[in-house]
C-alpha cells in the first residue's frame, strides 16, 4: 500500500470511529477539524437516509429514525462512491432495532426497493401482444420450457402487513399510520413503470413462483409446483400470474 493510500485509509477509519486514535502526526488542531468534518459527514448521510426512507421516518418519528440511521451508519458505513446506496441494508437494521414492530422493516424494505427500481437500468417491457406473437406457435414442450427475463430493479418480499394501506396512510406528515396485519402472509412486488416505481401485493404462492422464475426456473416447473400446492387452482393461478406479469410490464423478454 502506498503512503498516500495508507494515510487515506487511516483518515477514513478515524472518520468512522470516534474512539480510534488519530493518525500519526496529528495535533489537537487536526482533531478539532476532524470532529467538524465527521459531524458534517454523518449529517449528510443521515439526510440521505431521510430522503430515501421518508415514510419509515414518519412511521417511527424523527428522533427515533435519527438514532436508527446513526446506528446503521456506524455499524454499516457506506462503501459506495454514491449516496444513492447509503441505505443498503437499512431494512435489516430496522429488523434488528424494531423486533416487536416488524412493519417498520417491511416498510423500509419497500422504500429501498422502490429507490433501487427508480435508479435501475432502462428496459423496454415485453408487451402482451409481443409475447403472443412470439409464443403463438408454442407446443406443449415449448410452454413447459418457457423462461422469462424480468426487468432490472424488480424485487419482491413476503410481508405480514398491508403495505398498500400503510404506504397510503403515510403519504402526508402528521397522519396516523394504518398498521394492519394480514390474515395470510402475502408477497409485494416492486418494479418501475416508465419513470415511476410501483408495487402490488399478490399471494405468497405467486411470489414464490415469481422468485423461482427469476432464479431461472421454467414455466412448466412453476406450474407443477403450483399444482402440487393447490391442485386444480394452481393451473388457473399460473395463467393469471403470467398475464399479470406481462400486463404490468414486469417482463423484459423471453429468455
């Protein structure tokens, strides 16, 4: 490691750790300057988290959010060159800090996923018409082997709360959050529609099917799993979910 790189590393370690000894040759004047820089650095990161997790802050309150953000940034200092990624892992931090309030981590995951969808690479969705044109002469084997490529930035997660209602209740500061636990766990899918990140809630079975296809499973394999789980209803769900993915613009291409 070069002398310059070593000094830069020492500076960043001192910046992130209040208890760390000052780099060699530093005086109290340097220490005072570092305190100012450290405060500005952390303030900028906390503000970046506030901008990304606006509804999460409204849910837990400003002071509580500030403490959670500071904890996250101390335990998981950002390593990217852009503030866009400062919130990476914050949902997991919320899961650790708010174990009795799992809706906090779920909402933080939703906001982070929508943030990632917004900055994801542009991709033109495969339309229903385009899909039918490509699949018009598929035989049974072709359908069984069908694999799909999904749009960049698409994320999903199983959740236990009605995130649509919670999201809407927190659209304006000062409104009381509507925290409603679902009777059955569901999955929430996040993607970008044009320039706007959006999400929908679907059954957990559909969420697992989508996860499998995103991981490379074929449509036939997914159909078999759905039928094994739900019997004849699985066949209907397989067709419904494929139409939904196409109509909502989640699919980029036939893989």
